[in-house]
C-alpha cells in the first residue's frame, strides 16, 4: 500500500512538472508611449499600470523643448513607438498627411468608447470623418490673478469685472497699468511669448488666419488693435516685454510664483503648476488662498475662450495598436480623467468625480466654476498650415515689438506672408 502511494505521489509530481513546462501564462503586453518631459504625466501612466494587469505602459520621455522636432524625426524614421502625445496640436495635420497616425474609428466602435463624453472636442480630433486622437486634457485660457496685489493697489479683482460684463481687453490694459509700479518691480500682467498670446482678440473672433479654403481669414483692425495693445503695455512696463522673457528664458510660472505679477493669462493646466509651486514653497509673499481664477478678457458680445485640447495618437506602424488604444482611451475616460484632474489639469471629461478632484487643486469654489465653465473654445489657426502660420506670426511679431513699426505696416506685411503661404500650398 505504501509503495502504491509512493508511486502515485511520484506520478503526480511528474505530471505537475510536465504541466508547468507545457502551459505558458501570457505576459503583459508592453507598449512604448512617447511623451514630453513633465513629472505629472508619469503619475498618470503609473495609475494606468496599477489599474490592470494586461498592459504595461513604458514611458519614453523626450525633453519638452525639443519634443515637436524629435517626435517627427522618430515617426519618419520608424522608431519603436506605439502611441504618443501631440504637443503642438496643429502638427496633427502634416503627421496625418504623411501617414504616421492610425485612424481610430474602428477601435472606438469595437471598444464602445463613449465619444459623447468628449463631444465638445470632437471637431479638434477629427479630419474628414476620421477620428485621429483621444484627448486627455481639455482646453481653455483664463485670468489667474494675485489677490494680494489687487488689495494693495485698492483695485477690484478681475472676477468683479466679469460679473458686471466688463472684463474686456481694454479693461485688462487699464487694470494692468494701475497695478504696475512702472519701474519693473511690479507688473500688472504677463502675456507669455507664444504668438497666440499677442493676438488673442483675433483668435476670440474666430479668425483662422488661413481658412479651410486657403484664403486669408483675419480682421485687420482687430489684429492691429491686438499687437498695439501689447506693445503699449510693454512700453509702459505694465506687462513684462516679450524680448525680456525670451532673453532671460523666464518661465511664466516663475513670474507668477514670484508675487510681482498681478495677472497671468494662461491655460487650463496652470492649477497643477500652482500646486507644485505651493508644495515646493515657491510662492513668494502670498499663500494658497491669495490667488484665484476667472474668465479671460473678451471683446465679443458672447464670451468665448481659446485653446485646443491635448491628445494622444496611435502610431500607424505600431504592432500593438489594440493595447495602445486601450491605454489612450483610458486616459480619455471618466476613470482616467480623475487622475488627470488630480494632477491639476482640466480633463475633457468633467463629471461629479472629476469635479471633486479639481476642487482640490484650486483655491475656492468660484475658481472651480471658472475652470469648468462650458463656454465655447476656439482653437487658433487649426488647419494643415497652422504650424507655419504660427511660425510666420512669431517672426513678424518680433520685428514689430522691437521697433516703432506702424500697425498698418505690420498688418500688411503679415497678410502678404499669409497670402504667399496659402498660395504655395495649393
């Protein structure tokens, strides 16, 4: 009996050894996700990896300053990319034209991804009926302001003008001059060096600079008004000059952290930077409750803000497209949106759970309501020529702001450049 039991035991052991050698357990699928350098994005990837066991996302980090150039080079060279972030949204058009982007319509249908939840941003990710991306960050520009500087100057805060329907660009200029010390120690506002920030009234009027028909689409009077306002504010030291910002390479966050800028016009991602500034003790002479958010200035009869959502693509040459879609669709879902909001970004999906997370990264309820305001978003120069329009504007603005060039000269030269650009691409 003992011999029989021993024999059965040995047979059982042999069977186990044989089974362990013949049965293989599927390993997680590893995908390469290219993104620009930002520590908050790493935490979003970590959250996805922790949420399931089927896919492991391996982030490949590219320096932020070089991202736009390097990602195109790697896409063209057939790098081992499965999915990637789009930093400059208008780059989507030439990348799609070159066949680098995988259309997502079939994946959306198969996975039953809820496109209704990102309905507001659908036009920004769709080209000729093909969905080319899934957004993970929403869009919008706002006025971030330092309440202590306003109190010290005895001036109403921007939200008070918003409530009265008076928060126009003329009022922004007026308030900036009142807040500024005039000697460069305190500035009323900060408009960063990106070309769009010098022509925001034009963008809010929904001028596309070059429209879908290849025609110049710009209101010359509003363009002249916009650039003149910036140059006048720079000359009076009501705002920091673009040339100084470029020469010193000062980041807009530092300008606001330092406590000597009354207002900052910047996008929906800035609450995350304010959280970082608080946690790293970078806020000078003011605390967490001494800043707030409200609408950006607007000259239109019906309020609009500006901005394009930030999104992810699947590389057309990836061999792991289904896994890549599962990841980027998670980032654009309600579950992913909570993680995005936790990091201080406005996600494209805003539900009760997301709202609760956003409330933790802003100082008060009024700021939260301003951040999630469903006002229309206008994406600037959103076309195949968008990146070239922006580059052309940047060159012409540098010339104008550095001289006493008349506004009519600037407008005529810029319109001529746009016309030449449009005609060369027909």
